[in-house]
């Protein structure tokens, strides 16, 4: 499952970032690394961008970036 497939309120653990080196380094620089917990806060009305909480701060990601992040579900939406 990818980060893009999660629903608002769900908390997930990042398994890996699967993309070319430029985008991969950008995602890693934002603090999204293997093993980190990410919570999807909300999705914009047209589906792009997604707002997530990672390492105590809020971050907006494009759908294409979220597609490159493999995750596993920790907690279902509230």
C-alpha cells in the first residue's frame, strides 16, 4: 500500500521510498524515512496535495510523491 492510498486519520509506518534518486532524496530530506510514523491529516478537495504529520510537523505532499512511499497501516481512521 502507498501513502496515497491511506485515508484521513490513519497512521502508517513507512516501509520504503521507491522512486528515482532526485525525488527520493527530496522525500528523505523532508524526514520521511523507513520506519517513521506518518499520519494523514487531510486531502485537498481535488485530491492534491495531501497533508500529513511526520516527526511532529505538518507537511504537504503531492500525489506523485505519496505514490512513491510504501507504507503499512498502524491504526485505522478514527
